[in-house]
C-alpha cells in the first residue's frame, strides 16, 4: 500500500469538494447578490430537495418484484404522518421502522 | 439563548445522527476491508466530509485511480453542492468567523436542515446553523471511526435503517411544500430528476438533472415571480 498516494488522493477529494462548496460564496462574495442569483437561492431549495428524494430512491427497481413497494409505502407513511402531525422526528421514526419491517417480510 | 439553540440543534439533528451513524459505520467497515484502517477513516471523514463521495473514494483508492481521475470523479459526484452554496449565500451573510466552517460542512443532510431554519434573528440563525453543521460532522466522524474499529462484528441487524436519510429529505420536502406559495420549483425538481433518472440511469443522472432544473427555473423566472 502506498500511503503517499492515498494521502494525495484524499487531499484531492477534499480540495475539490471544498472548492465546490466555497465557489458560490467566493464568486458572489461581499457584493450585493444579483437578482437572478437571489431568485435561484429562493427557488433552488424546493427543486433540490425533490432531486435529493429521487437521488435516495435511484436504486429502487420498479420493474421487478417487489416493485419498490417497501419504498413507496414507507415514503407515503412519512408524507402522511408529516402532513398530519408536522413532527419531523415522528415522521422519520415511523417511516424508517415501517421500511425496516417491510424489507424483512416482503 | 445559546443553550436553547444548542438544544434545538441537537433535537433537529437526531435523524441525521441515526443516518450518519449507519452510513458512517458502513463506510468505516468497507474502507477497513480495503486495507485502510481507522486513521484513514478518521482523516477522510474529517477532511472530505461528503458521504457518497467517500464511498466512491474507496473504489478510487482500491483501484489506484490517477489523481486527475480522482479530481474529475469528485467534481461530478459533488457538483450538486454548488446549488447548496447558491441558496445559502444570503442566509450565511455576516456569519463571521464561523462562516468558513459552515460552508465547508454544508452536506446534503446539513443543507436540508439549514435551508429552511425558522430563526428570523440573524445571530441566532448563524449560531443554529453552525451547531447543526458541527454536530452533523461529529456524528459522521464518530460513525466512520466506529465502523472501522468494529469491522463487521456488529451484533445486530441494521438493514434498512439508512432509510432514515430518505425519510429526512421527504419530511423537508413536505415541509417546504406546505409553506411554499408556489409549487412550480418543487414540481420542476421532481419531474426533471425523475425524467433524467429514466434517460441517463442512476449513475449519471445528477448532472443532467441539475442542468435541466437550472434551465427550467430560469425560463420560469417571470412566471414564478408573478405568482408571488
């Protein structure tokens, strides 16, 4: 095992990740935020959260048994409980328990 | 005031605690199996601090990928972080000495908690976001170190607990949906990424999705702003 290689690879990953995270702040810096970016800042969270949900479910196979039923039911439970109670922790605990149960019985 | 904010941050990050413990332990285990021990797990979680990238990183390390390949892979996997930055520019303005760390630690999960924080007061909001960022990274580092040390000797079956991460994102999505005046951005994100997933497959859909979302939101700018 080459420690120097591993260390440099890790530093490269760290640097690129940090660069991506800092980039918008560096570019927009202390200037007044342009209207377009301000607009994006307002609407992006909604779109990105939807993208993240799809990202989490990307591995689900809807064409073969069990057709993603565990995921669909669990997501619906999270949505239902959350609309009903508006309690994040409760929604997550119920949804996750449901999922852990379903993948064992399906 | 500070104690109350710390307490709120601890409660709000509980879902991340469970998710990061499981994903972090998983990461530590796989990394250890590939010949990199606890020090490496600690180092990666401390310096890189990006879950899916660290998993991809194990494969890069195992395959002794060239450094340009490592850089390009990181760029592709983590490009979505550009979006997080753009939406936090105004919220993190004036956060002072805490700001660099808050930006460094802006992961998916941290973003999902800080992007809709309820604190109106700027000082309180910045302190809350800082606590959330710090606690989340502590969970992640602890998880990966534990995983590396315990190896696969864990006595209980935790299969499926990683769903807590999905559930967290779903609750944030619902919360945003209820509070949003305009549902177009959310619908756009959902449809664009689902369509891209079908077209480009699960390994390559993130970047096309982001481009599609940007284009659609830009085209809809007038419509969205008129509705408000």
